C-alpha cells in the first residue's frame, strides 16, 4: 500500500525527531495529501511544529492532542485513517529503569491500545517503530519494546476479515536525535572533556531520512508480521568523540546500568526465520498465513545462514572518523562548527 495524495495517515509521537522528519518527507512529496495527523501529548511541541508545518499551507494537516495510554482518544483520532505509524515511546534507558511502570504503560499498554484502536477503526496498515535494544534486551526499555514488537506481530492473528496488517521496523541509533550521543557530545565539547562509558563500545547508525525511507518502504511492501531490519554501518564511540572534538580529553566514566557494549538487531535464534531482502533483513513470523519459503519465492529474498547474528561489534562496515565528521556536519549542521 503506497502513500498517495489520497492517503490518510496518522503518526503517534508525531512531534518527536522521527515524527517531524516523517511529516516533512510526506508533505514534500504530497503537499495536498488528504489527511496527515500528528498525534502527541505535548501541546507546546505541537504549537512549535505548527509554525513550521501549518494547516493553512497544508490543508490536510491536523494536530491531535492525545496519549497512547488513552484507547478511547486513539479510536477517535483513528477515524477514517488508512495508515498508522506508531513512533510514540518512552525511550531513555535510565528513566525507564527508575520509572519502570511508566515505561510499561506507554511502551507496552500503549502499543496494545494502538492495536485495538486500529482494529476497531478499520485502519489498513500499521507500522510500529522498534529499537536495536529490543533484541536480547538487557534493560527495561529494550524489554518493553520487545514486548511491543510481539504484540504488533501477534495482532495479525486477530484481524479476522479486516483488510489490515501490522509490521515492525527495527533500527539502530538515529544520528542527531534527541537524547543521542552526538548532541550530547556537541553540548559537552566546550568543557574540553567528553565522557566515554566504555572504549570498546559500538553502535549502529542511521539517519532520520533513512529511517523514514525504511518506514515508507515497510508501508508499501509489508505482508504483516515482519520485523524489518536495515543494513547500516556501525561506529565506535571513541571515533564519534574524536570526530566532534579531536582536542578534547576522553574521560572514562563507566558503563551505565542497562547498557550493552555492542548493540544487536538480529540474534542467532532469529536466524531460523530471517531473510535477506538486499537493502533490508526481515525477521518473519511463525504463522499459518505464509511460510519462509512462500515469502522468499514471492519477494526474491534469501534465507540467511542458520546461526547468523547481526550486531554492531561484528558489523562489516564501520564509519571512519572523517565519515562521521562529514555526517555530523550534514545532519547536525546548526550545532557543529
């Protein structure tokens, strides 16, 4: 199901980093889109976003105050919506560890509310954003997103005769997003010291534009039940620090509770139902609707070797210091000099 001018789309967490880039991309291609709803709970962020993307300029644009914890509000917002992109989440690892039930209410119960509202209101496509921390999770945030992923995959089992499918997109750290390491280092570099949790640490890296492109691809190509994973480069945390401030002292501060040295997006256990689509991997569901063989035959995908895992430490592609510096200039230009 491809997005067109006649589409009606809602994005939860629409005022976040992903939401703003998604809205910008959709409006750039379809300025007269029938309906594009930004659903979030922060009225100030909605006001600020409306100064950039105004309903006066884009007549199909709507700002809808609401929380994913409120299923009745979601049902009202989903009226006559064809496509839902679920990006709302509590994603700060230390915050989730300190406030576990708040994380669960938003990331797990909120996901279930989105599913039930989408089923009730006859939405046609739902794509939910996941995280690399959901694979073999070691913190509550990752565990809550793994639970969310499982809920969205299982939702395909209860769709009945509805024309709806649910898919998940899982990717790594988004360059320049709120709370990520690059804006943090940019802020700290004036002090002459950059805190390094562990010098061995690596992370996957993806730009907001690439994340949006992947979600649009999943909307158009998802069968329902897949967890799509991009093939993206990794970086070393020390290389990011060097790219941002080569003259700064890198100070070891120790790993935080719930952090991994390397991030993982596909575990060896996932490999039995994982296929290679070229630009992306897809972890397929174990269901009666279609088999791995059916999927490969129809899409041209190839099953990955049994036992394969995909993590940032063993990745074949690493960004160099110079590549990181160029990317930071390109994606966080206003904060980089």
